[in-house]
C-alpha cells in the first residue's frame, strides 16, 4: 500500500531557489534564507511604526519587486501573507486570490527570469493556466510583468542607464538588458500603465542588477553601476519602505555614484544600513552586524 510521505520530510528537500545558478554578472539571485532575513527586518520596522501590528496580517499592503529574477521575494512575501491573513480571509483559495491579485507585484528583468518568477509565485509560468494557484487572472503574466524594452541611444550611450550601444544594440532575439523600471521619463506614469492608475506601493524590495558594460574596456574592465538607479527610482515612487541589496562601492563614490552617495547620506528616511565584509557573509552574519569599511564588496 502506498502512503504519502510525512509533511515533515519536505524539509529534507533543498529549495530549488537555493540551487539555481546565476545567469550573468548582472543577474545575481538572492538566496531564500537571506531574502527572509530582509523580510524579518522589514516586519520589525513595520511593527515599530504601527504599534506592534503585523505586516503580514494587513490585507491592504502592496509589495513590488521591480527587478524580480527567481521570484524569491514575492514567493516568501506570499507565503507570509497566506499565514498572516488566515483569520482575516479564512477561505484559503479566496485568500491566495486576494494576495496574488491585490498585494504582490513584480517586474521581470528578462523574459527568462519573468517566467521563472511566475513559476515560483503562481506555480505556473502562465498565471491563468489550470496549474496556477490563482483563479482570477485573465492574462498570462498575472502581476509579474515583462516586456522587451529598448535603450534610448544618444551619442552611442543609453540616456537612461549609460549602456554601450556597441555592446547592447541587439537583434530582436537577444535580451537588451534595458530594464523597464529605470528606462522611463516618468516612473509613476509607467506604473499606472502596468498596474493601474490607483497603484501605490507600500513596500519596494529587491536585489537589482548591479552594472552594465559601458564600452570602456573588455572583459568587464569598465562598467557603469545601475543599482543606484533602481534605488532612486524606487524612492521616487514614495513607498513607505524600500529594502534593497546593493554593492557597497557607493560608500566611496566615484564612477557616477557621488550624487547617489550624497543623497543617501542626507536622506533622513535612511533607517538601517547593513554591510557585509565578504560576498558570501550574507549567509553567516547576523543582520545587525553593521560596518562602514569602504573596501567591502557588498551590502
């Protein structure tokens, strides 16, 4: 007689998102363990600002990952909301429908990662398929949007991200790495086009692409940082919280980061800075371990 394995044994199986390899230098996947530590810090800040209330028990909060790759942030947010809203929306299917249609949103950075993110969040790369855990989407993408975006070339550089036209002016079959979130003159109008006119995000969270080649040297010797553009664009949407992973090179400025550094240091809303001395220390150091060594590679 066949019997179903105990639910507790599922913990023995590795999370697929811990095993996946990074696709390129600008597509760095976030380990689920670290994503959850970021969400813990976010929840603590929310509770401190809302008289101890739980972020995950609020059915009105909207989350955006503007640079989703594996979908790990959106997946873990959905999991927490599914538990936290159990008493608010008792029916599980109704609860999942509400969370995934009203609260959780993403923008894929490439076509491949958008499909991966939908598979992680909806359990199907097609949000409206029979295999999707959502029953209310009438479109394939759901709330995880992707569309091939083009650079705007001026003097062989993109006016939005300074990418090299020589390197990234590609044919239709190749990714342009022109990330939609930072390739617009008006991000608020862009968000209204994608997600509706009344869209206001409470939390913007993610691990943005870090840099693009600027044509100044081969083998990645010259590259323009773009993570700062994601942070600045997120702030311009005026959410309640922005939580981002970035390299810590901006501590010392240079390479177009001087203005970003000055803004960050002057911004009175900057609550917490966590700096990790080594690239892989994100998996071993406590989140309250803070340092300001300007030689550190990643924050």
